[in-house]
């Protein structure tokens, strides 16, 4: 049995426990927090995309965040994903080296609106998508990233296709067909890391839109090539030199429990440094710092090594800036993004920060992507902080109340407490056989 067939059959056999459902609800609440922040923090880019997409009109099928009206399901999936990724606050997975919920939740919610799906169907679809994304992307790493592909867009398309087939009640063969069709629709490069990072949300946006479309085609009986993942000209051949087949087998639990949540509005590669900086702030005064050596894995430097961000988009990919803010203020958050706090104190500290590639700071098998911050003080003394796993990872978990508080912070400009509690309540009602009532409708027009 080939890898694609075996994966499809595994996905078809997924059953959910109450623990799984609770985790999915928390992931959904977290998506709304990320979307509220992303709507504002990537506003210029969002407005341009809105003009291009909403001007097309179309049949009213699915709710779109902050619009107060419906659009075609594929357009809704695309736009909601774009909003969700605008502030780099959405969930992710270390082994997959990318983000899951930001494309899966918009895709499933959009198609569920169109099909009048039930709550149980929505949760099963999401669990299927998370499992597919993490298995496929993890199996392709690190080659996928090394070739310059963004796993969120590439593997995300396949995952959204798998998820959406569950809403059509397709069997294992239908899931396999959707995967096969989606392999010809995947896209997403890491070129945003070189310049103009505002366009990054296009990658999950297209994953959501094309995943919905692949599932629609599979539902109409369209079939793609066999061995779509492992074949001679299959998806794995295109994106990596080595496939880690054991990652395709899954685990003794659904992998959605292995996702991390983000406390800081920046690329995950910056988070261990921020945690270290917040801790060091308690022991070191910024004005006494002579040199800061940051030992971090090479891929982090490649993707988040912008020294001085010129705008809020670049703050998300600057280890130096985010660390300087943490060392100076003892915190890092949305207020540091737009515009960047490029005060003389911050700029002077950035000049003292050296990024040093250290492969020992990354270990895929142990789930480590860490940072060691070494501070040399003007009096000749030294302070050091090592963070191997940032807050929000499964090893340092956040509670649902933490995520709800994150929602409050992210939505403070656009929603009052009453609206937010209605939103949380609506998410917590996504459980059981009742008709799915899309919580997106509660965000209204902003």
C-alpha cells in the first residue's frame, strides 16, 4: 500500500474524544484572536486584497470576518485565512515547520456554511485537516524549507482538501482523490523572508481556497493521479530530497494536541529570544549592556534576521528588534509593531546584538528550536538565558483562559467584552450533532 493510500485510510478512521473537541475549540478561539490582530496589523495589504476580491461579488454562501455579509465559499476561505495570518499570531507545529489552523479553520468554516453542515462534521473535518497537515509537512522536512517552500501554503493545500472532503461525507478513496487533485494546486514560497513580507498571508489564503476547490472536484468524481505523494513525479519528489516516512504514521494521539499557541505577534523563530529577553530584563539594565550574543539555529537567522525593521511587516521577522524590545521594556506585543518603536535606546541595543548560527539549538526529534542569549556587561560580568521551548508550546502550555485573554488584547480596537464573550460562547457550542452556526457572523462589519 502506497503512502497516499495509507494516509487517506488513516484519516478516514479518525474518531474524536472530548479532549480532542476541547482542543479544537481552543484552537478556533485562538484563530479569532489572530484574525482580529491580523486585520489591523496588515491593514494596507488587506485593503488592497479586499478591493481585488470583494469587487468580484458572487453568490452569497459563506461568512467573511469583519464584513457583515457572505461571499462565495472559496473567496470566504481565502479572505478569512489572509486576515488570520496578518499578525503572525496563529497556531503552528514545530515538526511541520508551519501553521495549520489559519488555513484549515477558514476552509472548513466556509464550506460548512455552504453545505449547512453539523457541528460534529465541522470538528471531524478540522481534526482530519490538522492530522493531514502535520503528517505530510513533517515528513517533507527539513528539505521542504531548505528548497525555499513555505509549508503553510504547500502542505496546507493538501490538508484543507482532506478536511473539506469530510464535509462531503466522502470515503477514504475520496480523501485520496482530493489529496491527488490538491497536489497540482499547491504553492507558497519563503521569498517573503527576503523582502516585502506583507504578502505572506497569500500562502495560507491560497491553501484554503484551493483546498476547498479540490474537495469540490473530488465530490464531483474527479480523480487525480495515483501515488500522488510518493510517485516518481509526485509531490514529495518536487519538494524534498528525503521523505521521513515515520512521520506519516502519526502518533498514539491526534497531532492537533502537538500544536503551539503564540503569545507574541512575530515569527515563531523570534519567540525563544523574546522569552529570554523578558527574563533577562529582571536582571539586566539595558544601558549597562556591552554586547549581546544570540546563539540560534541557522534557519531562524535565514527567515527572521531582519536587523532594523522599517515597518510593522518587518517587525515580525526581526530577532534583533523583538529581543531589543524585550530587553528594554520587559515585554513584546502588538503595541511594538505599528509603527516599530525605533527609539534611540532600541536602535543602540540592536547594534550590539550579534546573531550566531548554532545548530545545537535545534533538535527535531526532541521538539527543540531554542535560543541562548548571552549578555556581556560593561563591568565585565556576564548574564545568560537559554530557552529551548517558548511559552505556548505543548511543553509549556497555555490555558483556554490564556487564549481568551489573548483574544481580548487582539480585539480591543474592534470588539467589546460582550461581543467577545458571545463569540467564545458560540465556539464552545460547536459540539454535538446540531447545525453549525458559524461564529464568524458575530464579528459583523468593522
